[in-house]
């Protein structure tokens, strides 16, 4: 947890996730496909950063999305950097055959 705040919310569909990111200042991890092909929200309103290297054929790419703003607070930027660093240090990307037990 970051300073005692560990909040996880599960939404039932991609449009709700994107709406929460924009309206509730949340972060989300979505597949590149969900980000690109769900047009419920204008994609230019948030940022998406890849969490793992370029996927190989038939692999899912994961991205962290957060609201588009030039004024993330220091804590918000810390969380974004922390999540990106966590994924970049994984031995195997999530959902890869090597990472499955």
C-alpha cells in the first residue's frame, strides 16, 4: 500500500473503467485492444503507457491509463512511476506462457 491507501475497484466493463479514469482520477490497467477499439471515451483525454515490451504475435499488451493532465500531483506521479517500474522488472510479462505456473 502507498501511505496506507490500498484501494482496488473492479468494474464490469471497459466504458465504466474509462469513465472512472477520467471522472474519478483513477488509474487502470487495460489491454491495448480495449484502449484502442472501445470508442466510448475520447482517447485523447487520457494517457496510456505500455507496461511491458512490444508483444509478440498472439500476446496481449497491457497499458496503464490515467487522465491526461500536465499537473499530476507528486503522489499521483509516484504511483504511475511505481506501477510502470513494477511491470518493467517482472521476469515474464503477465499472461505470458512462461509466467504461468
